[in-house]
C-alpha cells in the first residue's frame, strides 16, 4: 500500500549527483565516439586499400602501413580530444587525468624509438 | 607471403574480432598462440602483432559502446593512468624476460580466460536482457588502480588486453555494473595496447606484412560482431571460445613440456 510518507521522498534513491552521472556526459561521449569511429574507419580503409593495391603495386604496402600508424595513434588523439572536451566543460580534474595519460604515452613513444 | 597465408590471417582476424565482440573479449589471448604455432612467428613478433590487433578491436567496438553511453570514460581514463604505466614498463622489460617464463605466464592467463568465460556462460544462462543501467557510485579507486597496473603490465608483456583482470575488480571492488565494467575495460585497452605497441613498433617487432591482413579481418569482424551482439545469444559463442581456448592452452602446455618454445 502506498502511503503519503513514501511519496513525499521521491528523489531519495534516484537523485543525480555528479558521482553517478559519469556515464551520461553526452558531450564527451559524442566527441570521443566520433574520434574512435573516424580513426577506425580511416585505418580500416587505408589497410584494405593497401592490401588490394599490393597485388599490383609495391606502394600498396606503404598505404597499408600508414593505416596501421593511424590505428596506433587513434588512442592518443582520443586522449587529446577528451582532454579538450573536459577543459571546455571546466572539469579540471579530468583535464589533469587526460594530460597525465597523454604524458605516459608520449614518454613510451620517446623511449620506444630509442630502444 | 603467399596469398593463402594472407587470406588465412584475414580469416583469423575476422573470427576472433567477431566472436570477441559478441563474447566481450579482445581476442589477444587467441591470436598470439595461433601466430606462434601456425604462422611461425617468434614470440616477440607474435605479441607485437597481437597488440595492434587488440587496438583494432577496442577502437571499433568502443566507438559503439561510448555512443550508447555504456562506457564510463572518466573512470576509464582515470584507470588508464595505471594501465599505461604498467604497459610501458612491461613492454620495455619484455625482451629481457626468459621466453619460457613468458610462455608459462601466457598459458596460465589463457586458461584463466577460459575459466572466466565458463563462469560468464553460467551467469548469463538464464539472465534476461536489460538495457537500462542503474546509477552507481565508483568505490575503491586504489584497488582499481592496482589491478589496472597489473593488467597493463600483462598487456605489455603478453600482448593481451587484460579484460579478465579488470572486469571482476571493477565489478566486485569498485561496485560498477557488469555492462559498464566490460565496456570501460574494452575502452581502456586501446590506450593501454597502443602504449606497448609504440615500444614494440620502435623495436621492429610489429611485422607489417602479418599485421595488415590480420587487422583488416579484425576490423570487419568486430564491427559486425558489435552490431550483432545485442541480438545474439552469447552462450553458443562463449561455448565455442571455451573449447578453442582450452585447446590452445593444451597445445601451449604440450609445446612447453616438449621444449618447443625458445
């Protein structure tokens, strides 16, 4: 049986506090999904085109490797895009998080080419 | 490389990408042993190529999960601080680690993945489909960061994504709903694997002739799989993957015992 006291506290369990709305940041989700999609389709197209070209032309291999490089750098671009979006939302904590992750990736790249 | 090999690599990519997207695994744990045992790649190259394939799965499928607001990108990026550090250190150490030790670690992880899929198949047996994810608050960041450091290290060392480590920790300790944990783990794998892949690439361990047809197959398979995933009952796919993983695990054990891995 519904009692008046129940209906007087409708938002007690369902209020949207910042800590529970991580997932519903529509703006950040949209730009990140778009970045991943562009990266995925661009890499896929270059690799597929390169593989087909390879049958007749030696430069096909270069086109396909360019596709692999696009794939390798898509996650890096994704971090930059997310960081810019967080800055636009003035969510400075996650601007710092993005910067740190980007820093580690750049460091790995710098160490990687020296090894 | 022969046309037959190129087509075989595309097929391997297509099926691991497709089944992986439906079952929610990256598929790295399947690709590495296949490349070692059937395509004759040395272990470091097999791992380097697998890392690139794993980035492809993550990028293709997480573009869809992020769009559907299942992924928690803030949680994912926070944990990426730990996965990338682990991946970088492990990728730098990998060439100096004894191959047999790596192969043993890999086989253990492979069998653990098979076990985690058995558990998943059992749990989803009579579960109803529900699209809404309840609100949640993330708990226990230190434990999550610790597990992410280990998962990143395993990724840099073995080429895998490390989902079976991160997902249970997010679920049990961080109190994140299963669908969000799986999507977020998948989202993190792109950045984690790219960090190690940059180091493997710099070392010349990403064999381009092998990687390109494999990645083309992975893209096609995982884009298709991610679209089919909401409509397909995963139990059969899970069953198939469990059989495949157990078989690969037994093959790896046999090679280890006969001294076939150097």
